[in-house]
C-alpha cells in the first residue's frame, strides 16, 4: 500500500496546544517560585539544597504533565497512521492543490489590478 499524506486531526492539534500551554505555564511558575525563594532567603536562613528541592517540587508536575499529553498526541497520531482511511486520497490531494493554485492566482490577480490603478507605477 502506498502511503499518502495523513489527514489532520483536530484532537491531535488540541493536545499539542494544551501541552505547549502547560509547559509555558511551568516556565512562568519557575519565575514565580524563584522570586519567592529569593524573598524567603532574605528573611530566613535557607540552604541552596532546600531552595532547589522547593523549586523542583513546585514545578516538575507541570512539565511531566505536558510531556504526558505530548506523548499521548504522538502515540495517537501513530495509531491513526496505521488506518488507511486516515490518509488523503489522490483526488483529495489534487483538489487541495487546485484550491491552493486558484487562491494564489486570485491573490496575484488582485495585486496586479491594484498596480494598474496606481498612477505612480509605470
């Protein structure tokens, strides 16, 4: 069987976006925790190991959860790839390419019409 292009899944895209948002929130949380550790270190006597342990225990679950969601999307995409019904047919690929070409042609025609109307262009 000849492999074609895999159809896009909205679920997979949503899982990738959710994983990215959770990872970004994890980075934001690192900044907040470091600021808290700096404030606490000025007031109390804490060791570097205590600070590191607090930082890791406060933010690691965001990155683990983001990684799990990302891996779920990768696994689901791999499973979808096993089903031939999830691939675009040759007719669908040609229809998409024709639509792209038509859209590009309309865009080019629109630009040339605007250029013709401009009296400064010779």
